[in-house]
């Protein structure tokens, strides 16, 4: 005998990409703070990975949380949205991000 629970819409909080999107949407519409969550973005290609990295580094510089020229040493955790239990997670520095993206998506940026 096996008990199976299915909650409609649970993927909105269980999938990494949908969780980030849901929390960002709620913070904008409801004015709630999501400071507990690391700065995150969803990338669907190597190019989006690089542009997202540049955007986040710009935001960090704007608030004084990142020194000019320090981007190369930032550590990024890249999590595939279609995997679970730590499968496919890659940790790399900014200077390795392009190669990481090509590897994850299997093509050039």
C-alpha cells in the first residue's frame, strides 16, 4: 500500500525556476521582502546566464556590495531546473561562467 499526495500547483514552489519567479512576482505585487533568498535569476540559455550575471553584478555594484572589477572572483551556483537531489549543480567563478553555460546547454553562447 502506498499513500500518494498531490497538491495542485505545488511545482510553483518545488521547482527552482518557478520558485524564484513566484517569489519575485509576489514581492512586486504584494510589496513583501524576499531578502532571505540569495539574489537569483532564471536563465534558459548560455546567453541569458551571462546577461543575468552582468545584470546582478551591476545591481550589487549599485548598492556598494561589489567592488569594481571584482566580478571575476564571484562564485555562482548554477542549478538546472529539471533535476533534483543536487543532480547537475555546478559551482564556478564568473570567469568560468561562459564555459559552464556551454557545458550545461550543450552549445555555444
